[in-house]
């Protein structure tokens, strides 16, 4: 589906354009540069980031340690997340803008976690670092050490699925698999113990949420995409990926389309580590 110029306003609570960010007032900027196979996010941040942006380490600050029982990126406790948010300089009442250099595929994890933690004014920079530069935004280099914040997190702000709830969902709603199609079909599995997908889950690769320039597709395009998979407003929708990272991006895209969805944090890394769980293959 080709991308068309956006004619609708960006949905509040999900995205902010680079132009709007440049016009707006104070915000806490979180640089969540992370990608599988690239452990150099902090170095990328030091080389060039939005002015004042704080580097966020996805592996250590947006997840608990991995385990077969919980998956590769288990949710941190609310207490750990609150301590990290205060280190990032977030105060009560602050707007928070998360970004990365991969169309929000990593930054969405911070967006989702802070919303799950109870913050409401958290948005993704649509198009990330590239969109900022295209808009004429300046970059700065070096590290950023903010003054500690005082934000309080409560938890429970976003719906979460357990492994058993995810297994049962296809019989009553829609379970979307946000991984690449070849991993869903079981043709390759470079990371987790077994290839395939949860029986009854539908393939919806996260990259399909983005236009060619790395910004999110328009709300109308996203609604069309998800409607073709049976995910419409009012439908019970759950999302998983490999370890609950890019699935957060899909939850954000669904939210932009006006569709509520629950995240399964353990995702395929949790499912595939349990030999008692069946693995489906093919389309």
C-alpha cells in the first residue's frame, strides 16, 4: 500500500512531528537508539543527538534481565522504571518525547513503558532522528547528564497479556505477530530457540506501519491495514514480536488508528523456550 500525504491530524498521545517539536515548549527528550546486532547506541548518541536528549539504554533500563521463563526483554518493575525515569530528568507534569534512528522501532518501547507506568503525556517523534534533521533541527554531541527528576509512576496504564492469555486470544479476538514475515512463517529464526509462530496468530510485520521516509503511515492507512487483519475499534487485539520491543511499535500504530491493543511482553522468546507450546509454520 503506497503512502499518501497525511491529511489528518496526528493522534494525540502517540506521535509528534519534528516541526511541532521545534515549535513546542520544554520536553524531556529520550534517545532510545538500539537495534539487534548493534550494541553501540550510546556511542551513536554521543556522536549526535537532539539538543538536551538523554540516552536510554533499552537492555538495562527498559527491561529486566532475560530468562527462558520470562523472555529476552521482560518488563521492569514499576519501581525500577520510576528510578530510571527520574535519572532521565522526568518531573511530574513533563511532556516526554522518545525517538531513535529506526522509525520508532526501539523508542516505542519507552513510549509504551512510560504509558504503562502511568504517564499520559508521552509521544514518539514521528520519523525520529532523520525527520528532525530533515526539518532543519540541530544536533549536538557529547553526553547529557540531567538533573534528577521527581516523577511518580503507578503502573497499570497499558494492557498486558500473559502467555496463557495470548494463547487463548485467537479464539476470541486478534493476535498479531509483529516480526518479519519470514520469522512468522518459520523459514528462519536467528535468535530464539524455535522457529514459527503462535497458532492462530496473524502476520503483521512492524515495518508495514511505516512510510518510505520512516514516518508512520496516516491514521487512515493504518486503519485500512489493520482492518484487513480483522483488527478494528472494539475488537480485542493483542500484539507480540520476538521479545516485546517492536510489538510496542505496533501498539502505537494501532493507537494512532484508534484501536486499543494489549502487549504480550514475553512474546515469541518466551513461547519458543517452552517445549510444551506448539509452534505453527507457514502463512
